[in-house]
C-alpha cells in the first residue's frame, strides 16, 4: 500500500505543477482531453486503496500551513502536526503518521528538484 500511495503523491504533485504556458499540468492535459476526446495516459488513475486516500487530504491540509525560508518550503514539524491534530480533532495513528511522513518526503524531494532545474 505504501508504494502505491507514494506513486499517487508523486503524480498528484507533478500534475499540480504550474507550467510555462499558464495553469497547471493537469489543466493542460484536461484541455487536450477535451479537444481530442482522448484521455492522456498521464491522467489515468493510480490504483490506491480508497480507505487510505483521506490521508492525502490530511497531508494537503497540513501542507497548506507550511512555512518557508525564502528559498524553499520548510518541513512540517512534529509541533505543527500536534497543533493540527488538536485543532482539527483528528488523532493520527502511528501508521497514519508514517504515511504522512512519506508524503512529506515525496513533497520535499519534488520541490527541491524543481528549484534546482
């Protein structure tokens, strides 16, 4: 399950990248789909257990409150996760924290590659 969630996160972040022609990569691919009637393979769903998708929503919620240092995004700290849990009323189980940590690693790797290129 972890590997499919990792691939899902990579693809979601890639699709949400802004491109030079404007909008996101996903916007661009959906426009191609509408114009041609053929779904680009990049939009094909990644197989992920539905019962774990809520963790991506939790991660996006946490990530939207992330701070930066002027050059890149800062990692989400344990203190920020604890505050989010307290404020949202969600108590994450250890395995859920592991998945969110994995999403965080994918996020930081994705955006560090973008800032280099």
